[in-house]
């Protein structure tokens, strides 16, 4: 059985890791290269860096940053945010990223998934899906940071993403994100029942028990979190020791 992965997520704006609530009140909390190196030393399996800069100058800064990360950090890292074309993805992969993640652009232009996968390989392409549950219980896919509704349904879109060549899916439940009340375990378990590619769980991590539950009951292949790691609420070595003690296969 493949080891389950623990993945810190770092939002980057103009070269610094930032944190806020719904992109409001953003505060710089550290250098992305130094924080990444520290997470690597703690035992993180991978890292995700998301560029939330709005300007083209910010995009250039992010590309330069990817080069510096690749020179310093020896664990795989995925980058995303604002990738809307093959050229955007190629620029970041060529700068040293191990994988790229696309979200809104994949919904608007599904052919982009296959285009990048056919050139670089499926293992380089992670499709991020943001979705919320409607009053009738269906999962509606959202884009543009969760601000735009689509007519896509979570599970059918996940299946299409896989068919188009994605190597991995990063699913965030908008209903759980930021709550620290746990992940949408039932949705992850359902995805695992029909997908053959790995699924990264995002949204809702607040305790070690939450992470353990989504890896076990949710059958997620990896758990992603941000604040609990950034602010030291949960340290990766202690998290992994507890998971290992409870019978979950993680690398220590």
C-alpha cells in the first residue's frame, strides 16, 4: 500500500507567504523558501505553493521564486494559481516545479488538461476542484476562488478530469474550508470508489483526528492543510508518529 502523504500549503503574494480569511486581512508570515525547507526538515512529503498575486509583475516574482525553491528544497512541490494556458504551466514546470495545479482554467478549457499531460506526462498535472454542497445535497463545482458558480457536478467532473489525463485531484470542500471542524470525508470516500488516480483532501483540518479520519474513512491519498502547520498548532513529526501508531502508513 502506498504511504499516505502530508502536504503543507503555502499561499504566496509578491514573494512572501501570506495568510488571511477569504483573502482579506492578508498578513505576511514568512519566506516561502525558508518555510518550505523547514517543512521538508520536519518530514512533509510534498509542498503546494499557490500564487495569489493579481499582477503580471507578481507572476514574474512567482516564477523566480519557483527557481529558488527548486534549488533549495529536495521534496516534490506543486505550484498553481493563475495558470490559464499551456504556456503558463510550461513556464513553471521549466522553472523547476515538480507538478502544476490548474483549477478555473480546467473548467473553462478542459482540453488544457490533456495538452499539458500529453507534453509533460500525467504525473505533472494536478487538477484542483473547489465545490460546495447545495441544499438538495449535490456538490456544485465553483471557480475563481469559489466566487463563480458552474453547471459542473463534483463527481462527474472528477471522472472527466481523470479521463482527460490528470494525474491527481486536489479537492477542497468550500463548506469545510477554514472551519477546522474536519474534512468532507463522505465525499472523499465516494471519489475513491470510482477514481484510480490519487486524491488530495483539502479544507477543514483542525486536529490530528481530522487528518486521520480523512485518510482512513475518507480514503484520501494525502491530506493538505495550511494554518495548523503555519502557526504550529500541529507539528508534522508528532502528526506522523500518531498516524503511524494508529496503523496509517506514513513515511517517517
